[in-house]
C-alpha cells in the first residue's frame, strides 16, 4: 500500500462491538474510505453475511475494488444520502442489521495535495469529496460575495474573525484569483492569530469543506431515513469528528429515544403516544493509547443506538 492510500481506522474495536455483528447479518458501511471498518465487519461475518459499502469519493471506490476482494462485499459509488433508495431496490427494508458511519474526511483525502483539503500542503483549492460533481472551493470563493463567505466561515467554522477573513479574500481577489490552498491559508493567516496550537486557517478550511460537501445537510437527510431501514435490535454506530456533526447525531438519538411529552391534561389517544424508535446505548471516545498513535482520532466521538 502506498503511504497516500493509508488511513488509520478510528475506534475499530468499539465500532465492531457497537454493531453487535450477527454471523449472517447484512451491514451497511456508509463511509467506506480505505475499508478499515468494512474489513473489520467482514471478518466477523459468516458465509451468508453481507456488507454494502458506500463512498462518494471515486478514489476510495477504485482502491476498494482493487484491494477488497470479497464476494460478501458490495461497493457503491454514491453519497450515503441514497441509502434508502439502494436498500429499497434490493428489497432490504427492515432487513439491515446495522449501519456504520465514520464521518468526515479520510487521511488519503487530506494527504493528497491534488484534493485541496489541507492548508499545510500547496495544491489546487478543490475540497470536493466527490470529484465527479459539484462546485470546487476555488470556484465558490470566486463567485460568492463577501457576506456569503463570512456567513459560511462563521456557521461551519465557528470562526469569530469570519468577517475580516471574507473581507481579506475579496480584497485579494481584486488583483488575483485564489487558486491554491496556500494562497487561502496565507490570506487567512494575515488576519487571524493562531488558536492555541492550531493553524490559523483550521476553522476556515473546515467551514469551506463542510459547505462544499454539504456535510451536515447530508448527515441530517440520511438520519431521517435510517431508522426505517434497520431491523429491530439492529444497531447504528456513528463517529463524528467535530461538535456540529456530533450535535446532530446526539439530537437525533435523543429525539427518537424519548417519548414525546404531552401537555398534562390532554386526553391520551393512541396517536398522541409517539413511539420510541431507538434505545440510546451511549457514547464512546478513543483510548489514550489510540490518540497517542493516531492524532486524527483525538476529536472522535462514537454514538451507538439500537433500533426498538
Ligand atoms: C473517515 S473516512 C472513513 C474511513 C474508513 N472508515 C476506514 O476505516 O478506512 C470518511 C469517508 O466517508 C466518505 N464520505 C463522507 N461523506 C460521505 C457521504 N455523504 N456519502 C458517502 N461517502 C461519504 C469520504 O469520502 C471518506 O472516504
């Protein structure tokens, strides 16, 4: 394996335990990446078990097709927002035994300069996870106005200096297009002091990446359909890497694992009793040992729930 293909899987054992894998179960890995979790699941399956794995990144798909040869594995190049459609097409509604989502970007995406995700390496400012569609970060920055840019950097980066950054971007663009990651990182660094040990452009890059890939919208859309796909007692394991993502997952589990409160004097009619759909099985963090060996694991939070 080339270094640029390496992704160190985060909380592998915790996810496998969380999925509570059945010998002949059917599992979905919504975020295939370099297949670390997928292989972990396959290793626990018997001959009739199956994994359906999604990734919207064509490099992840090509890598898996070349390297993960197993007849129990079906690889699908698609956003996980299409999960319900695919499950329906395969007549697998309520037959899925578990869904795993290991959100965010993979190391190969971050490390490959051509992808434009990293402020530490100079590459074209692309940032699309699915390189076959959508607008690049470069084109978006070119077209968007100062307010739009400031709003995105504030909303998805929680960056207090968003307005100053947007102003500096538009000022720079009077003379020159922003085409590379280093150009953007330098512009941000000119108006932002570094946060503790983090690079000053960390929040801006995170915000633009989340926006370009519509990460939070896609997560919410997928969660809305996911409970319908999974069999009773099936599991949902979701690992997030920043607080905005984790908040969506946390609220989704909370909302579906509690009975709706009714005003006290309302008569109890059957429809008033909203069903409890999920059992919250808790949240997990990587061990100190794992964080020591894999810096990218440090912000991970895994939430596990069971379908009722
Ligand atoms: C953290 S990596 C997964 C790593 C993988 N679990 C492993 O151990 O190798 C996240 C992956 O999810 C993919 N991804 C992110 N959002 C997606 C979406 N909406 N649909 C499909 N794949 C997505 C990314 O392209 C990336 O390859």
